């Protein structure tokens, strides 16, 4: 009986020693040719986890939205301008404001502005540069160059806005389409590129209008500046005349022909 117990203890101690010195690979269920390797198992689990993550990402990339219409807005079209033309005073103005026509803009501007007297060149030739009259002429000439160009810019913007309406509508329709044909990752990227291209074209068109506004502001500043300078020059001239010409009652026999009120 004692010998049997001692033998069992030897077997238990020997088995424990084998387990403690075993490599990661060992047989299952006593079958020597079936080996379990914990390191390989952990690597396989990691690979499966990576594949599952990639699959989930790809699945999300091809999944489309079903309720895109909640983001849809309306693109308002610009209406054509119809300028009244009772006696021909605005001839070409409606065409200039609604289409890309530089000739119509030039015609409309000439018809709508005051015509200079035919003798003006002779009179202005005797005026020195920097005088009030040559400054007025500069303002008129600059305005005659800038304003028709602005009319053309406005008409061009209106015309292109109407022309681009079909392209804008097509892109908008594709963006809010919920079918699989327009919701793949590549298709969505194409739509983003198209939207950026349209935005760039719109920015360039508005840049032309902004340049026109800057030109008009320059003309307005020139006019205000000339008016202020003219007022100051008048004040200085009056002061000079009052200092030179005695305006007392004792000198009533003299005529002050250069007086400015």
C-alpha cells in the first residue's frame, strides 16, 4: 500500500516537471500529431481582427444615406432686368444688364449720360492740369471707361448664372440621390470635385463683380475728393479777394468783378 502511494507521488511529480518544462506547442487530448501553439493562435486572432476592421470600414464606405433631402436647399435664379425706355434714353440697357454684350453696354451708357458740349475741347485746352475743370473731365472720362465695363460684368454674371443652372441642377440631383450608383466612394469623391469646380467658377464670376464695385467706389471717392478740394479752393480764393479788395462803403465806386460769394 505504501509502495503504491510512493509510486503515485513520483508520477505526479514527474508530470508536473514535464508541464513546467513544456514548449508553447503541445499535444491535445493525448494525440501527438495535433499540436496547439498559443503564439500562432494569438497572431491568427490579430489578423482576423484586422480583417474585420477593414471589412467594417469598406462596408461603411459603400453604405449610402437614405434621407439626404433633409440637407437640400433651393438655388434661386436671377430674374432678367427690364429697364423702361420711353424715348430711347436707355437704349441697350436691358440687353447690357442681362447678357454679355460690351457693345450694348457702351451704347446704353452713352444714351443715358449727359453729352459734353462740342466746344468743350476748345475751352478745356486753356485749363491747366489740376484745375477744377480738368478734374471734372478726368472723372467723366474714367466713368465712361469703367461704367460700361461694369454693365457688361453684371450682364455676363446674369447670363452665365442661367447657363450654369442645368449643371448646378444635375450636380444637386446626384448629391441628393440615394441609389447605389451615386453613393460609391469614388462617385462621392467625383461629386465633391465637381462641387469644388463649380464653387471656383462662381468665385471667379463674383470676383469680376467685386472689381467692378471697387472701380465704382474709386469714382465716388474721386468725385467727393474733388468736391472737397473745390470747396477749400473757393474759401481760399474768397479770403484772398477780401484781403486785396476793400469792401467798405468808401470804395463803392470800384467794381469787384472777380467776387465769389
